[in-house]
C-alpha cells in the first residue's frame, strides 16, 4: 500500500499533501500576517521572540529559518547574527517566500538569503548551520520525520534546533475553552481573508500534530540530544529545543 500522511483530518499521499498545503498558503498569502495576529490575539509574536531567545544566537552564526513564510523569524534573528552572520529564509511556497523576501528588503535587512526549498530535501551541505529554527511550520511538512532528519543533517555538531509549534493544552477546562475559540477560526478566515478552508485545515492540522511528548520522542529518535520542551500559554503552543 502506498504511504499516506495527514492533511488535516484526511489521509492523502505525500504528493497530494504537498500540493494541497501549497494551495492553502497561496489562498491566504495576502492576509497571512493579519490572520496570525487575530487568531493568536497577537501572542504569536511573543512566542517567536521566546523561540529566538532559546536558539542562543551570536554574531557570526549561520541560521536556517525553515518554513519561514513571510520572514518574521528572519527579521528577529538577522540582527542577532550581525553582518558577519547569515540567515537563510527557506520555504516551499514561492508566493510566501517572495512576500517575506520583499518585506525584509523593504525594512533594510541585507544579511539574509531567500531559498525555495522542501524541508524533506534541503539543498544545503551537511553541517552548514549553527541553528535551525521552525516557527509554526513543522505541522505542514509533508513528512515530519524526513524533515527532522534534514534539520539534523544540515546542523553542525553541537548546533541547535528550535521548533515552535501549536501543541496540547494540559488543563482540560482550558482545553475546552481553547477548542471553542479555535472553532471560530474558519469564520474569522472567511470574514478577514475571504477563505474558510485554509483555517479549517489549520484547526485540523493542530489536532493531528503530535503532542509535546510524542514530538520530543520524534526529535530524540532523529538523533537530537538534550531535547527540552517549554510550554507556552498552558500548552497551546510549545517550543522544543534539541542539540545535534
């Protein structure tokens, strides 16, 4: 039987997931940042700053912002690595990548490169990055295990991987309230972005994503060591940090 992977609540072939995820982001690219602010009540910006702090970047570091979308993490990391460092903004979606690149250039960033790439087959040599950061992107990998292996491969020895992703709220009552809030996302998506389906996929993809413990195990099985888990907003999101 051919391999299948999650696409929201469905099981599809890897090729079909890649195609559909591309369609999701093509549909929302113009309103992507505004929708993130609305759906997270602005907290995604704070979460991203915490994730960058956990990467422990220094001047001269080489950083991969994987599944970097419109460049939020590149904008946060580029000043930390300075003129002697470099950030590579990588995303599979050309429209998102173009938007991120143009926005970064408009804001005067120069120490970055934008590269269209699949997480499962990165076009970079072994051990070329000091840190790999993924913010709200692992959920959309066609193959999470393959993506983690590639992250591990392109890191130098003792390099750091930081993954910020939606996760599981630990408190049952808070979880029910959060589920009710998430149920409004497709409605908000229709009102703000003119599209409900991408935000229905977002809710479903969060439900299918491994919880904190399961994702930590995936990182360990890939070869990462000293894997830490830090819950944010009672577990609505979590940061996993591992070392090669």
